[in-house]
């Protein structure tokens, strides 16, 4: 068993799409109206990672507290600089041990996103 996708309620779909395209390099695989709102699925193209962004004008909203989503990258320094250049205020790169490096950045809805290098 594995997680098929993670669904996030978002306040501004376009802003969230831009963030995930930039920081996680996910792209839109499906997008459709779900009256009264809209849904966009973003994927890494290999089907291993998928996020569903849900924009609804009414209903419960998620505040992003108490969780984070981790993405593996082999371009940590480049992505950290990109986040800085875009004014996303990423954390410093953490190095708790010789094989672990990561940083955090918040998405437009307050979800903490970790980009991390994993040992090979």
C-alpha cells in the first residue's frame, strides 16, 4: 500500500500552482471545474508523487499547522537559492549529520514544505 496523493485545500489556486511548479517541479496533470470551485492535480510525471490542490469558496480550510510535506531533491542548493530569489523566506539549510541536508519553505497556504537530500 502507498499514498496515492495528498489533497490540500488552497485559498488561491493559481498562486499554489505556481509555488508547487517552482519549488517542487511538479506539473499539472489534470485540472477541472468542481462547482463551485476548481481542482488541479500536480505530479512529477512518473506517477510517484501527486498533490491535489482544491480551491473551494466555501467549506473548511486547512491552516497548514502541525504537518509538513517532504520532497526529495538532488538540487538542494539550487532550489534554496530559487526560494530565496522568489522571496519565499526559506529556512537555512540544515545539516544534522554528514548525509542529511534539508530546508523548509511555506507554501501560500501555510503548509510547511521540506526539500531534502537523501543518502544514496
